[in-house]
C-alpha cells in the first residue's frame, strides 16, 4: 500500500504517496492529460481516452477523481473513481466505482494497481461510500476485496428482428433528451430490488462519448423508448433498452439491426419485453464485482430495509438480537416490534448457531446483501454459509435480490 505524505494537501486531493523504486502516487494534474490519453489508448482503446477527458473535465468529478503513478515525469499507471448510488428497496446507498485502470506494460507486476486501488478505496471512504461496484476482468479484482455479487445481463443474439413499426423513428440522443431518457430508465428499473441509475454526470458523458451512442425511439414527437448501441462497423451491441410501449422495443431492435448490417447484433437482456426476440441464454455466469468495506456500517444504513422485511414476513412481534457471524467477527442486530433499532459489532465467533445466529464467510457479504441467491441459496452453494437455528428469520432478512445496474460501460 502506498504511504501518504502527511504534508498538507487540498481537501479533495491526496498528498503524494511514495512507492518502491522512486515511483510516486498522486492526484492527476492538467499536465498529465496528454500522457493519460496515450496510456489509456495503448492499454485499451481511443474511446477510453475520450471518456477519461469527459470525466476529469466535468465539474461533478474533476481531476481529483483520478490518480496516477509517475516515474519522474512519466505517467505509468492510473485509475479513476466515480461516484454512484445503489438503491436497495428504496434506500439509497452511496457507492464508488473504479474505472479506466491502466498500467504501462514496462511497469506491470510492481503492485501499482494495488496501490491505486488503495487510493480509490480511501477516497471512496472519504466520500461516504458504503460499497463499491465495478465491471472488471476475470478474477483480478478479487485480490482487492471484491466479490462476484450481482448478476449481469447476458448478451444474447437477436433471434428475430422486427421491421421498424409504422409511426416510430429512432435517432441519436443529445443533452436535451436526458430528462426523458432518465424517466424511461427509472420506469424500467422499478421492478428490481436493487438498482443503480445513471448519475447526472454519467448522463452527460453518455451523450458525448464515442464508445457507445444513446438513442431514443419517438412516436408523434414524444420519446417512448431509449437504448444504447455500440458503433457500426463492428458487431453491434444494443443494451439498456427501456420502453413505454412494445412497439418502441421493436423500433430499437430494427434500428440496431440496421447499424449491424451484415454483422452480428447482440442484445443485452432486460425484463420480458425483449424475450420473444432473443436467442437462448448462454450458460456462462456474468456478474458485477462488489465490495463491502464495513458490513456493520452498511447493515446500520440498511436498517429500514431489514425492518420492512421483518414486517412483511410477519416477524414483527417481540424484542431481541439477530446474530450474524463472519467467524473472525460478528454483528448483532437489535430489534423491537419489527424495527431493527441498532447494530453492534463483536469479536470472533466460530459457532454462531449456539447463539441462535447464522454464519457467513466474510467474502460472501456482498453476494448476501446484493445477490440473486439470498442466504438460503448461498447455503446450498457454500459449506461456510448456514442460516442457523432460526432459518425462517434469516431467509426473511436476507432474501434473493433482483438487480438492474446502469454503468458507464455496457457489461
């Protein structure tokens, strides 16, 4: 982990941290931008450099959202932290998302990403985030406390492509379309227990970026559908389809198929409206990474959700404590008349069943709170998860969670 120099720094920046070999980790500066663009393009694609510039030029994020590792004056590694909001059963959860991670090939294997992830998690904590969510390459981010937790939509081939319905048109969206697109996305996400809408800043980036395009389907001059497509000239992906009426779905599919031409069209599944047009779901497991740095703090924040679950399950009567052990530490959730009133932490507890509690491996916290299996499903899959003697209570508190997350990059 990088060492932070205690000398003063601006409120939203980090003082230089000194790494082995004379490398320095610090907040990005204007003079770094050209090198950052080159690095992100070399290790990713040109669209990444454009995205990065949109983020650091945005007043809602700025250069303070990006850190670099430098060797002398040379930028050799970078990462950017975005502000997000997860919403679980109506309760907003401040969250962070690490993106645009890149390291010069000559400097790989020196722990630079680990140092940058430490910076990102420190910044995330300072910004009041209670979780982190991200898309990342397989396995890699599990090294930094992330777990596969939330189902991603599967990319599925378009089995049937309807013609453009009469009276509908699809066009590229601009800044003026953001309110309508946001409303359509909000409506599409209502059916999910866990959702992550695009932030106001992310909407600004999405209509300006080149790596994908926002589109709207219109009828009689009114936006009735929206989606997101990758550029033509390659296999096209259509995602984030949200429609107020079925013909708008057909319009978006027809538009994306036109972009694909002779190439393949892949559609990211979402809800039931697309199902009739999609080929069979592939068997591969696709999941978002999530990280919960302080489970007690997150559970305390989620007391309204837990209380509602107790009430809905008819478990409102009485007073007591709910024990959940992560083996090296545990939490006790106090409840009274159906309301979870507080969260206490405790030390190691190897046999929580004796205390009437449940046991859960600590690396399964994010799947427990955000995932599709709930405590019962996790117990079927992992020997170190068990609901304990009061399984009815634990199933009510920690049920399967349906999710729909909107991220800067399509999954």
